[in-house]
C-alpha cells in the first residue's frame, strides 16, 4: 500500500528542469509559426516543472539558413512576449547544426557558433548514412574547444544495431541527447527500441523534447509515466546543471 503511494508521488514530480532541444522561435524553421504557439508550449513546460528552455533552431544550408544574429533577435522577441505576459520561464537559444559543408566551413573559419552550457554544440546528420566527414567534424570541433552533442542518436538508420559505431562516437568524445518522445514510440518502434538500448547502457547524457509543436510537448508529459523515462532519470544527466 505504501509502495503504491510512493510510486504515485514519484511520477507526480519531474526532476528534469531544463530542456535542451526545441524549436520555439517563431517562423524561422519547421517549429512553431507564431509567438502564441510558442507561449502555449512554454506554459506546458512550466506546468511540468521546467525552469529553463534552451531552444535550438535548425541551421542547415539547404533549408534553414539561420544565423546567430537571426536566432538571437528572435530570442529577444520571445523573451519580450513572455515578459509582457508575466510568464517566468528562463529562455536561452543555441542551434541544432546540420553537418554539411557550410557548417564545416564555419567551424574551420572560426565563425560564431551558438552553443549552450559549457560549450555544448548540438548537431545532427542525415538520417540514412554516416557522413563521410563525421570523424573530421568531431576532431575539428573538439580541438576548437567545443563539446559535440549528437541530437537524437536513436533516430539514425546508420546507428541501428551498430553498437560498435555508437561506442566509437562516445570514445571520440561525443555526447548523446535522447529525445524524450522516442521513449513513447512516437517516431517508430525501431527508434523506441534503440532509445531503450541507449538508456540500458547508460549512454544518454541529455534528455530533450525536440519540441516543434504542442503535441510533442504533451508527449514529454506522457513519457513521465513510462518505466524507461524513470530509468533515464537515474543516469547522471547534464540537464539540470545548465
């Protein structure tokens, strides 16, 4: 009987207080389109006990040609909107960089790169095949003092059933950011199973919502009822140190 009450109390509290991956700057990528949408999602995060949201718009040369200036300008707009509505949520911005030639050139030339926390650099790749320059990117980023964070490793086809490749990335200093919605099976059963494997092995450093719309914010709440979410929380996650 007492165990039942303890279990219910554990589920009622979300110990993750910082989200590190979302798309909440209106109209600059495939995330929210309006400030009203962003506000609704942020209020949902607030109800779940989050104190900070680090939003990460896409930067990719063939789709979303965002710059640090564009992103930070939109961040100011969102902060002003929240202040006007008296919504006490801390908002920061970094970016989700797509590994392409433009990004590699920006790194090599020393252009400004948006990071979060202790120089964590969130990046993604194509979902089908390992990029030829992946190892070169990791070496370049780490030698320049960045800490590369691979967004949603559970979603890449070239990492499915490839424990050796995942281990190699970890050995090269890459951190893994798991999407919370992957735990629910939102993307596919295969993605969910790899998410479970990463959690079982302790190969998750950050949890993120990857929230583009309200449905994904609601999935973050749904995941809190699941055993593998609770298991992920037992790992030494970096979220709350940010």
